[in-house]
């Protein structure tokens, strides 16, 4: 069972963005990385490209870069604090639970 899933709210616990919170955009479990909205933002410079219609695309863009999963903790929706994730079986299905208040994610 995944500890972090897409659209979860997470808080960064280490690194340059420690303390920031955001929504998970992508999860790559094999690589062990996550993309979090508004966290670990890099500035990219794109060369101006001319299209057939004469339009120009380029300039400076800001985009999220991957973070290691170990650097983020899920935020419990009921107690609104970063918490570890547990699992329990409810009606034959495994569900994620908050370790602090036992609420389901």
C-alpha cells in the first residue's frame, strides 16, 4: 500500500523547502519521488522557437522538480498535522489511517 498518493496534502520535513505544504501532483514509487505543487520550484530558460505561423515561444518558466518521498509527510485531513501512515482492514479493504488520531485518509 502506498504511503503517499496523488492529490494528498503533504508537508516537506527536510531540505530547502522545509515547512512548506502542497498537493501531490505525481508519484513515482519505483524512483521513490513525488512532485508537490509549489515546492522545489526550478527556473527554466527556454530558447525562443519560431513556428510556421511566425509565433514565438520561449522565456523563463517555473516548474516543480521531484522530491524524495522520504522528505515529505502526509498531512491528516482531520487533525491537520503531518503524521505517519498506518493501515487497517475495513470491510475487506485496506485503508490508510492517521497514526495520531486513527482517522481514515
